[in-house]
């Protein structure tokens, strides 16, 4: 049967404003009809509370719920996104024929003309990237000069009051794969050039704090530094040549939010602490102060004022809303996960508030594919951050040919089900036998990798069959780097079992010897037919949480990954020709280097074909919306395998 959407999903150019889109039904599925307009942004967002007024006798308000059953007396939600209004104003402003009408500085006008009309020799900015920066420019330079603009800025203040009470913050939503790093570079260039040439301007700065959710992303953002060999300002021609010297004056600190956690200044044992404290003495305070923490995290920005924060994927960065009587009561794993989300959110937002108190922030800009509240935030799970001002969705990116159409399972070799079980695999594995370990690492060693639930083995075999065909096509086409197959597991115990099943392992015998067991998926095996380890592993076991936070690997995980770590260490020595290269890097730094070079020929991770990745998240955290789920999966894939 013909399926025009899947056969020919691209309708628009990536370099111009979209003019057509595929119609979706009420369930979010394509109707196979195209509409000759740009897709509207449609989200459910919390309505900011009005400013407090003096109490007067009044009838209690009814809840006219257009928020799809989410609204209560305490918190109402609105299905009409303010994004469309902002988009309309930016479109009208963009269409003004003369830069003298744009109400921006000459420097900003020059950059806008460059991004829109320059003949780029290689990578040209997409329309969605330029539009995101245009929205930031309009809100900063143009909106304060008009009545409607001021009204929208007042909305931003209200939207920030509960979740970001001390900060002025707005979000730019861009689908994963649409190029958020390029947008960051454009924002930094716009701000820096204006700050250098207009030092008295209150809207501009040359000091930037880029906050990321993990060290892997932090490593990739080094291209934002003007002195980096691959700096985007020069390699992607984002700045006219005569303005490059101005950009070089930017001060940019890139950090992961975990760095905001106050550290111990003195490493004391429990006994040593008690000895120094003395009997009945005041408790010793050996933690950093806020000032000491900031000096450690961002020394290059100390002494500067009006720093601009750019948040990359700030899913966990807000103040949770105080609990209401009608809030869902969470139990068990859901409660633990919500507490963990809130702890991360408090750490991230508290760090930014500390920067604001000590150094002063000019603002915060979020760049995210999924700027949604998580469960436990006090807001309905999956609702959009109300300070989101622009959107270029996954569907927009597909229709413009920027990202490939994600495929979800529609057929499988398990019959009799109304919906394919592979589409929600981990949920269906909850009751499968034998039971998978839920949260512990140690138990993985006690289980037999060959006794994975039949449903999981069947899914792995089915997906591997598709990979095998793709691998052959890539080999025949002469592509050096292999395609990368990624499996995300809820905990390291499961990821270790999957890793052993796929790549092979040594089974311990009662007499102390071991017997090699070959991996069940041939292209992913890490051992030859005799059980000897291959010089370069095909399969990688990683623990995302520890690697992203910068924590030392715990003993259990180090034991699980010891073999692959040692092989990568030897390979690093061989590649560099430096006998000390394997000693001058920690285990977690080594694994991050492997992750960052997956898909890159002749580099440490260039031969990796499969990763068993433990992230320890609830499945529902990825299910806050269909788009958010797909974006999150694409995010993992593109960051690990982008050329």
C-alpha cells in the first residue's frame, strides 16, 4: 500500500522558511495529506500565575480546562503556545526590506546579512538555526521598542517567576540533529562583537558560561572556543573575516552542571573529623564556599559582569513547584526517580543562581530538543517550559530534510499482538521470564547471559538482522567507519548481561578454570573462535551516568569493563607511539575518548559497532511525548556517531 509520507517525507528546503507540512491526525499520525502552510507549534504549557494583588472578596474561579484534563484550581495549563505569536513577529521583522528598519545595531545587521546571504564555501546555516538566533536578537534588541514586544517580555518574566525566580531565561527548541552547536556559536558571535564594539551597551557581553548535562557533550563543544583548531567561527565561516578579532576576545567557560556541587576542601576520614572536631565541639565545615566553587568552575570569568549562560539540553534545570494537594503521589521507583530528577534540577539551577549572586547574569538561553518538565517537578509531566519562545520540531526537521525519518517497529516475528511488542520493549520485559535485574550491579555476575528473556533475545536477533544487511551495504560502498548499533538499558546489570550475550564472555567453572562462550551476534563479537580477545573490540560497555558526571568508575563497573579498558589503553599507546600515553589518562577519560570517536575512522572508537549503554532512567522519562521520545533516542545516536 502506498505511504507517501514514508516514501517522500521531504517537502521543504532546509535553507528557507517551511511552506508545506504533512497533516497529522489527533493521534499524531500522518493522514498522507499535505497542507500549504508552515506547521503551527502546539503544546500544553503551564499558565504563569498573575502578579499578587490585594485580596478582595471574590467568587472562587471555575477551571475552564482547555489543558486536556491537566488544569486544576492551583495550576492551569494552556494549549495555545505563545511561540506562534513570537514567530509571527519575527517573520514580519525579517521581511522588512531595509536594515535601517530592523531596529538593531549595525553590527547585528551585518551578521544577519552574512548568515542570510553569504556564499558559504562549505556548510551553510540552516533556516532553523538562523531563525533561532533571530528570535534571540528580536527579544533582546527589538521587542523592548514596541508595545507588543514589551507584553511578551512581561510574559517571560511571569513564566520565570516560579521555576527560575532569580533569572531571566528563555528557551529555543530545536530538534536533535538540527545543529544546536552552530546556534550557540552564532549567539556568542552576536553578543561578543556587539560587546567589543559597544562596550557601554547593557544588552551585550563577551563572557559566556556554557552548561551541559555531561562531560561527553562538554568535550564536543570545544569548537565554540575561538582558539580551537576546528572553531566554528572560522571553519564554518559564521563571522565575516574583519570581525574575527572581535570574537577572539570572548571569554567562554564550558562545564557540566555536576561541577556546581560544593566539594570538600579537606579530605578527612570519619575518625580524623571527629578528632579535629573534639567532643561536643561545633561540626566542622570543610565544604567549599560558593565563591570558591565558582573560582574552581569558571576562573576565566571571575571579575566579569553580565555573563550570559547558554544551557545545552537543560531538562534538569528549574525549581520544582511546591506540592499541591491534587498532585500525584509517587511510590517506589517512580518516587526515587522523581527525587533524583529534582536533586539534579536543584543542583543545576542553584549553580546558576550562585553565579548570578556573585557575578551577575545578563540572562539564560536554553537550547534543547525536549524542554519539558519531568515527573516530580510539580508540573504535569511532559508540559513545555513556559519560557520557550521558538520551536523547530522533529517533524519540521524531517520535512526539511535535515534529519532522517526515524523508523519504529511495525512488524516482528512475534504474532498475535495488537501492537508490536518491540515498540515498547522495556515495558513488555517487566513481566518477562526470567526476570531482569532491576537496580543492582553486583547481581549481573550471578546471572547467565544466555538466559536472557526470549522476548529480548528475539528483539536483538531481529534488529541485528537489519544491521547485518546495512553493514554489508556500507562495506560494499567503501565506507570506512561501521554503522553503530546502540542499546540503552535501565541499569548496568542489564547492560552487562546484554553485552556478554552479544560480544561473548568466559564462563567460570567449579575448578577455577573458565570456558570461552562466543557472542551470539557474530559482527559484534569481541573474541575470536578460540576465545582470545580481539586487538580492537567491536562492542563497548559504558555507564553513561558515571562518565557524564565525571565520577570515578565504581569498582563493580570497572571490573565489568576491565578487559575493554585495558585493550583501549594499549591501543592508545600504539596510536601515539608514547609508552606513557596509557598511564596519563584515567579509565573514565579513556572511555569518553572512545565514545567521542565512534564512527570516526582511524581513531580510538573508529571500529566500534555496538554499544551497551546504561543510563538508569525510567522508560516514561523518554515518553513525555512522541517527539520527545524520538528526539532523545536520536540524541544518543547522533552524539555517538556523528562524523
